[in-house]
């Protein structure tokens, strides 16, 4: 099946891409200013800090799992990709 470690990083990146995208779409639908970057920034920060929090919780609260800096980097990569695609396709400026 290949290297499971690499697959794990892709899964982390994918889930944080989806998390950031859905958070952005939710916050954007409730934004007063249609051209505001606040929903995009808030979505990115939520995803990143959520990912860091999960890694810290794994280290402190479980005996079978451990924090991994590469997981955090994969999480940030997925969230960053979501932000880049939102900006690339102009989703942050489109009218509802």
C-alpha cells in the first residue's frame, strides 16, 4: 500500500482544506460586507489552531497517540491551499 505516513499527511491536508473551505463558506454567508477578508482569515486561523489543539490533546490526553509537527504542517498546508483557491477563484468577492 505504500508509506502510510505519507498517506496520513495527505489526509490531514485534505481534511483541513475541507474544514477551512466550509468554515469560509459559512462565515461568508453571514458576512455583512461581501468583500471582507474577515471570513477567510477567521476560517484559516480556526483551522490552524484547531489542528494544533488536536495535536496537543493527542500528546497530553492519550497514551497511544503523540503530537507530530509534520501533521501540523500538513494541516497548515491544507488550510493554505483552501485560502489560495478561494482567492484564485475570487470567491471572497463574489456577491451572494
